[in-house]
């Protein structure tokens, strides 16, 4: 970074937020270079540019949805890989924005360090996940067993190495820049990597816990846009002038309805409702089980108020559909705040889109900004209301205790079970 | 308002040397000290103030240890809040953001949320019996994560709603600043408290090792220092670094030896629901029972002994002191870099002669995490009472199947006799 160079940039931008310059910085890449494939360009060459944009968006939307269905069909392993790729791409997009904001491409070491930290945090999270779900596989293989036993220590040592490298790489005139990028990297890791791992946890709980939330957010996006397009009149928030109250409310009701219908269809299939398990014998993922109570049809009495409207006295529903109402509600009411957050972020740093990966839509982050909070909510919801702790994880922890501690816990558990009448008598079992 | 945005822009793009200094903190030395030392020259005066305050802090530390675990927890909490306050205030000064709408309230609100989450997760484990008796607390514990998440979300939504047209970037910076500060200060302080519950020795030995390393590295540097260590802190020297390392290891050995003899320091802190107090009484674990070690032939010649009686814990103290001397200073360099980046001399002026609380605790930063990771990896497994608590909230069928698995395991290992009476 030469001082004269930064002086020039200084003259170029003294714009406050209100002067909406779409470009930022003298040397940043123009964010809206046309990425549309040639095929589409030729096919749509006759239409006016507004309709062309609409068509490009429409086609790409359909392409993404189709792609989503294909990878669901391909199974959990592919889904995990896709989540991982999306995470890496989001991280890359946000870090690149940081580089553009701070003109810090030339900072020593920094790009390497960012990727290194991404690797460390992913190693930590994947290690924890793998240890939990692939317990028997890990116990069998010697090197894996050691890695898993000292997992936290190894992860911490890796992170520390990165931290020390950062301290050693501090260069005299660029301290502040380096600290900014360090902070930027960590906040990005916090947002992107933790969310993606929560998504994978949800996925292991059952594919339905992965598909329904993501679909609800997508549905809310599309429905709110359509309602806004046809009926939109009252602006919702100064931050995003295109959003309207009509779109918001219409999107809410459509999403709840969509959630109910989608859950109804999905709850009938084992491949969606069963937890994903790793079969040690076949060395592959299996989704086969006795469906839990949540996914068995039950009769519900319709509240008197709705009976006259709907005309039925009772209705057969899956209990999961009641939960889907909670998920859809969150997707419609709070999910948009993730979108507003991203809009504010884009305005703050004067960028139109996060990147130009998807023609007509912007970067991967643009598509996933509303999903941000959803994954955490689903994970917290499952942990609080659906299932308790993971029994096999508890057994695994139990096995590492000392014998006297094991005996104490065993006896307490036994007393508890006898107390509750679950264990019929002392001689039983 | 336009001015603010311009200045922000300029801050981003200039290199460090162009940035104006943050105004230095005011002198808060108490009047008494000032009068007593008015005769001396400025350099000696500074030395005396530092010395007296060091002694005062160390005495305060011993006093709190004497007062017990609960006071220590409160102390850790107060330090955490003060550190957080110091770092956030620096952020305000750097970005001139005192007038941002809502922002001060939001920062404190997030601090409250994160503390609520952590205290609920860690402390609730230790007070299991206390909690079981009270209905309302049971509800809070069972849905703890959900409640914490809801509280955090409320803060997040308030932040989004508080975004004001001309100040977006500033608000995002302060949001990120708050979160990074929370990550640094709050998580560390909770790890410190968890170490404390493991046994006061796990709290005292690491902290003392870091303090000892600070002091001895300074002394060795003062008398023998010649080769500079790192450009970032020109006062540090290799001689100080190495001398500090060896002194800290020796100090750790000796200090652990004395502490390991007393149950008060060695036993895990437990909460006695009958007397409603913390108790530290137990059968000392293997770590704290004297064992004979054979001295390696290399050292036999030097020391003249063939075997030595040591506590196993002293071997662990070796690892802790090594970390405190070798990696701990990186926390100090990080803080030095931070101060240079934002052109501040000290984090604050809370302690006369020493600066702010953060100045004293910057090296401790990494130590707490290391000790916690060390304990969970090498010393003990998971917390038995937490495990029990989780077992008790499983579904009955799950409990039964777990019970059967455990029973067969215990019988297999011979821990449980497979009698008919169970």
C-alpha cells in the first residue's frame, strides 16, 4: 500500500451513504459484469432488457430449484458436500468484500491466514460431528480413535498456530488494517461456518428438518415478492424500499400453508423422516427406521371456530405439521430480518450484490442471507422441544468416566427407573 | 453527519501513520500517592507507583482467594464486565460513535444475553440439586437454549431496526466490534470459572504462572536484556524471554507442591444444598497424592538423588508453565499490536501506573482456554453430574435401553457383580 495511492482514493470518494455510487474504490472489480451464459443471451436477444432480466431470473430460479431436488435425491452424503461447498463459497465472497473495502490484497500472509482459519474451524466442527455420529467407525480405526480422543486439544493447537502466525505477521504501517481483517475473518467464520454445521446437524436428525425450513424460506421469498408485485402499497422498512406490508403478510400466510402441505407430503416417506445413520457393516448411510410419534397420523379436534369454516369435526394430521407452523412462522417473520441485515450490509459497503456467481441473482450469499437465522432456530427448536440429548453420545461419554463414577451414575439411573416404575422390580432386566 | 461518514472513509483508507491519536486517558493516581511521592523525579515516581499497585493487586488477590469460591466468581465476573467496557469504549473513541442511536444499550444487552447463556449452561450444572427443588428454575433450565436464543434474536432485530440511513457502515463496525469483544472476553471468563470449579489449583497456578512470567521476564530483561525479541514490542528481549521461561517453570513446580497439599485448593468446588454454601472437601484424586518418580540418569548426576517424591500434578504444572511462558506472551503482543493500531497508550486508566484491566489481563487471554482444553483432554472426562442430568431427561424407552447397555458394559468390565439381586 503506497501512501500516494491511498491519497488518490481519498479524493475519489468522499461520498456519504446517501450518494448512491454503486462502485466502490478505484480498483475494485465492477460487481455487475454480465455472467449470463451465451445460450441464454442469444435466446433472449430480442426482448427488452427489463423482460430479459425477468426471464433470466426466472430461468435461474427454476434451475436452482431443480438442482435442489436432484441433490436431495442423491442422498445425505451429497447434501453434506453441497452444504460444505456453499459454506466455502459464502466465506470466500464475504472475505473478498473485505479485501475490496480495505484494499488489502497485498497484505502479507493474509489470504493464507483466512483460509487457514476456515480450515481449523471446519476441522473442529467436522471432528465433533464425525465423533458423534460415526462413533463405532471411529473406535475401530486406531488413528481415528486418537484423533477423536484428543480432538479439542489438536483443534486448539491448530488455531493457536494461526493466531501466532497472525501476531508474527503484523507489519509496521498496517496494524489497523490487519486487525480489521482479523476481526472480519472471525465474524465471517462465526456467521458462515457455525450456521452450516447446524444445518448438517439438522440434516442428520432427518432430511425433513433440512428440507422444510429451507423450502419455507424460499417460498416466503417468492410469495412475498409476488404479493408485493400485485398488491404492494405500504412500504415495510426504510432499509429495503421494495418490501411492502402486503407482501410480508401475504408471504406469511402462504408460507404457513405451504409448510403444512409440504410436511404432509414428506411425513409419509421414511427416507425423509428417519434420522440419518451410518451403517458400519455396509459402510454407507441408511435412512431406515420405525417412524417416531411425530410422523404418525393422529386425529385432532378442530377448534369450534374453524369447524364452521372448514366443515370437518376432526382432521387427521401428523404432529410434525404443528411444528411446521412454528418453522414457517419463524421463516416468514424473523427470516426477513436476515435479509434486511444483508441489505444494510450491502448499503454500508456500497455493493450491489455479494458477488456475481449466479446470473440475475448475484452471489451465493444473496440467496442464503435469509437462511442465516433459520438454521440456528431449527437446531435450537429441535434441541429444546423435539428430542433430548443423543443417547449414543451419552453412552460414549459414560464409557470414558472412571469406574466409581460409572457405578454411581448407574445406580442413580437404576433408582430413578425403579422410582418411575419403568423398571418393574429390582430383579428385572 | 456527512462529516462523520467522510472521516470514517478516511480512517479506512489511510495507513496507520496518518490516523490521529485517540486522546490519552487522564491521570487517575490517588492524591495520597501523589503527595507521598512528590519529592522524587518522574521516572522513580512511576516505578514506585507501579510497584505499590502491583503489591496491592497481589494482596487483593490473596484476600479474595481466602474469601472463597463465590467471591472469586464475582471477581471474575466484574473483571469481565470491566474489560468489555474498556474495549467497547475504545471502539466508541475510534469511530466517534457516542451519538449512535441505541448502540450503547445494544452492546450491554448483548453482553447480558451471552452471560445469561453461559451462566445457564455451566453454573446450572453445578447447582443441579438446588435447581431441582424449584419449579420456575426447572422451566428455565429445560428451555434454556431456546430462551437464550430468543433473547439474542430480539437484540439482533433491534439492531436491524436501528439502522439509520447515513450511519450504516459505522453501525456494522460497532456490531462486529461488539461480537468480537464478546467472543474474547466472555468466553474466556467462563472458561476461567469452569477451571475454578475443577479445583482452585487449576485457577491459581495458571494465573500465577502468567504473572510470574511477566515479572521475571521484565527483571531478566532489565538486568541482562540485549537482543530484541520482536519488532512489535521493542522492550522485550530474548534474554528476558528465556530467563522468564525457566523461572516460571521452577516457580510452577514449587507453587504446585505447596498448593497440592491442601484440600481447599485441590478439591472440585461443590455446592452443598443443605448448608447452601460451597464446599471443597473430598478424597484427593491420584493427581494430588505423592508418588515416587525415578530421576532420569541425566539429572541424577546434577541433583544427586535417585528418586524424588512428587505430586503428579507437578508434571502437569510443567505443561502449564511452558504454555504461560512461550505462548502467553503472544497474547501480550496481540494487545500491543492492537494498541498501536488504534494509537492508544493503554486500554484505560483504571489502575494508576498500569493502565486498564485489559492491560493486566492480556496475557491471561489464551491461558484460560488452554487450561480448559488441557483439563478436558488429559485430566478428566465429561462431567458426571451433567451426564446424569442428561440421562434423566431422556424418554423412558431410551433410558431403559441405555440402562441395559450400561449394565452389560459394567458386568463385562467386572465393575458390577452380575448377581440376581442387581
